[in-house]
C-alpha cells in the first residue's frame, strides 16, 4: 500500500510517502521553496517524496490529508469565508456548507474518490487524530496513554486517548477557543515576538527570572482545570477567537500585565518575569493533565504530541513530575508531523494493524546527497576544496583548532531540528562560543541557548537524568551536573540546563564518529550543535543551500560530504 500524506495550510506544510507502513520519505516544504515556515500547498515536497520513493502519483493507493475541512463549519464564523475567490476551495467548502445545513457532526475521516479517472481515494483525517497517530505509531509502545495539546485543530485544542495496536479510543477532549497553545501564543505576541513561531524564545527567556514572581497569581487566574473540558481559559483576557482581530490578547490583559512590548524594545525584568510566570503555569497545567490521564488509563507508558510538546523544558520534567514510567516524544510533534500522522492513520484504518513494526529512532527522511554529488557542487562553483579520507576526524581537529564548522552530510532530517546532517558545530569548551555564533552566524537574540550533542553512553556523566536516557530528537531539557558545567560553558543555559541530543547507534554514523574523535582528543563527548541556517531562513537542504549559507556567515570551514572547503 502506497500512501501520500499531506500537511497543508498550517504553519509548516509538509509531505510524506508511506510504503507498506514504512516511512520512505518526508520533507517540509520550507526546505525546498526556501521560505521559512512555508504555508503553501507542498507541491515541491510531494514531488520530491515521490521521487525518493520511486513512485508516480498514479502509483498511489491513497492520499491522506492531515486536516478535516468538514469540521471547519463547526468553528469558523458565518461570513468569514464569504470573500474567498479560489474556486478549488469548492471541493471542500461545498461539503462543509452541506454539513452545516444538515446540522450533523462531521465524520472523523471523510473521504471521496474520482477526483480524476483511476485516481486514489482522498481521505481527510481529523487534525488531532493525525497527532495521535504521529506520536503513537512512531513510539516503541504497543499500548499507551496519549495526550495531544496544541494551538488548535479544526475544533480541538486538547485530547486524551488510549491507544493499543491500531485502535485509538478517545477519552477526553478540549475545544476551541479554550487553548493552552493559544495562551502561550498570546503571551508570545504580548512580549513582542511572533506567535506560532517564536514560542521557544519565550521558553528560553523564562529561565532568566524566578517564576514565583508578582505576575504568577494573575497568570494562574487565566487557566482553570476541569469543568466541561480538560481545561478552560478566562476568555475575557484574549482576542485570538476573534477572527477579525490580529491581536491575540485583550485590553483586559493589558490592564492586568501592563503595556505590551514592541518588537524593537529592550527586554526588561518585567518581560522576563511574565515569561517565567507563563512557563510555570503551562508546566503545572500540563502536569495536571498527565496525572489525570494516568488516572483514566492506569497505563505506565504515555505518548505526547502536538505543538505544545515542542516545549523541551517541560518535556524533560515529565518523568519526575508525573506517574508515567516512560514517555515518548517524536521528532516532529508540531503540525509539520501531521503529514506523517495522516499517512500512518490511514494505513492503520485500512489494514487494521499498526504500521511501523520496526520503529526508527531517527528522522533522516529527506533528500540524500552523496560525497560525489557534494564534490561536484564544489567544483561547479569553482570553490577551492580538499576531499578528505575521514571527514569526521578532520572536522574534530578543526573544532579543537577553534574553527566554526558547517556540517552537511547524507539525508536531510525531517522537522525543525538538526540532528547531525545539516548542522553548525562548535567546540563547547569555548566561553565565547555562544556570543560568537549568535553574532557571526545565527544573528539571533543573545538570550537563546545552544544545544549539546552528546554520545548516548555518556549522558549520565554530564546530566542529572536516569541511566539509559535517550533524547534522539533534542526534545528534552535536563540539568547539567554542577561539577560539569564549567567544562562546556557554550552549551549550558543560564539556569544550568541543556537541551541535549543523544548520539548513538541510531544517529548519523559520520556525526557520531566526529564526536567520538573529539572526545578522544579532548576528553569531552559533547559538541555544540545548532541547525545549519541563517536566522529567518529554513535549515539548508541542498549543497547549493549550504554553500550560499556558508559564504553568508562567519563560519570558517564547510564539510560538504567529504569535501572540506575553508575560507
């Protein structure tokens, strides 16, 4: 069974090809059209995924869409769509309008056939069910409790479920406009950042203040647990449910928390305290939800998904603060992963069995470039370069010598985080590394931390976490052991934490070898790893992207496959 999964018209559009339940390719559109957080229909990603899979569109058995337009009539206000002129929307708007006239609730997976002769069935899957599938079917658990929280789906803002095999049982639901994700987005906007984009800036800023501050009581008053849903908000403080107002917070919110920060204003202690209060309330609410989910299911394993679980600070506290013995967070819990979730859900729906029997611990599902293709690109641009026998050893020596490295290898990672194939690497022992990379390469706010990539078998040497901890997707923050912090100042956040990525047998072999060489030279099994991109641009995808970015920054050396290019 060949299934094309599509995530369109959300904050990062993407495509995925599933062949007999296995992920063959998955790519975000932004990597190819080079527009950060691209929201266009993912035509380029679809074409590239099909090319990688060796399929044409005629070879597809089904197309799975990670959004259910039939639900839209249940939440979108009358008149909001009246001005739309794109005639293709009639394919979804006519069924939605008929649904509204019928007074019935939409099916969770409506489908239709016959868009073209011999074409595959097209199935629309509820956004939250794609999140459940993306999390559960890529987890190592046969049975698990599931929690999904994000800004909003068609109507959902939260869901608790129990999953076993291919079966998903919904236990509790939360509905728009009560949304923890939109609460976080509203405060993100209030603090002068872009909502649905810069929430992790607020998460980083929160570390600069004590959460038990003057704004915490007022922030707590914004969220209530229980009632008709899993949680609810004090809606008088917000405007995000007003589709005609671009401001997400209300005048009452300004009365409570003071004037909003303009994007070009300095960050003050007040802004840090508001961010810290928000993070505390978010963490407390999510913890309470997980405790309630455990009481509902009695299960030891939990799968979490949705954009709220891009909050790596909270993710690192799940084990200590909830009754669950094990938790799984995938590489793309945000909306970009719903193309994968839609395809996995439809596969389970049609076959009655769980896909992905051999669940990977990596997400190298993008376009692959061989060493030969990389060298050809260097020659085409007439770049002086050397083809080295062991790029990992050579790069490790460059790190020891103080070089800032662009690292481009193999298949691209899927999602928003670089896991050693499209990375910028720096010696973490350097006290000036954070400021240097921020100023010369990433051009971003100085309060944002950089991540440590660490050999998996050395994690407990440096971090306070249980033995055997694996964080393959940089999805959790843990505290550095106090006695280790001075060894790697470049990757220790202001509060002593680090958003680590563990590098093991499941990781890129060349990246793992690089860290092993660096460890042998320095006694430190860690490198600073950040995504290979300029601020405001997507992570590089092709050799051409890597070359352009290299020469647009203060990087010293670029490893393009086995080709070493130095300035």
